[in-house]
């Protein structure tokens, strides 16, 4: 007997592989971001897309604050055009990361979001920095 899960047939494995590989091209979860940043040379720039007040209250250590509304070519001039940016906001209830990712992509920049944002980061038990400085996972 069908139930809400089985009434729609699952995708064929090849299609499922394409879908999930595509998803990973757009997203990096909190645990992966933490592991990469803990190594010291993450290979990306982590951007907090919320406003400065929210950033000062608590942010991922090492993240730079660049609110999505402030993402412009001028604001990105310090980074080479092939820089990968990972963006996040408050959490699943916030679309600031998506707005930031859209702006970055429209400016020709490589980008992924960190689903879960600060809510996900904190629920994983990872450290939080406060204040105006990025801080680091080491300190």
C-alpha cells in the first residue's frame, strides 16, 4: 500500500546522482565550512550577509560582514575574480544568503550558500564570535 513517501516513485539512480551533485555545487553545510576553516586555508571567503548589528551580536569566526545589499563590484574589488564565496545569513527562515548569492553570481563570482546559517552553525555547537572583527576558529 502506498504512503506519502512511496506514492511518488523515486528518481532513477543516475538522475538522483545528477541532482545531488548539482545541489552540492551550490551548497556547503556548516560542518564542512567549519572543517575547512579549521584547517587555516579554507579556499573560500566566508561572507555574513546580515547587517552589521546582527554580525556584531554573533557570527561565524572568520566570516566577513558584507550585507547582501552592499555587494557590488567595488566591494568585491579586493578579491580575484575566481575567488569562491560562501555566504550565510540567520538561518532557514532568512533569504539573505540567497540574495547575496544571487548578487555575487550576477557579478560573475563563484558562490555557494551555507544552508542553516547562524542557526545551523550554533545548533552544531560550533564557536561564535561577537563584535565587529571576524575573529578566528583558533581564538
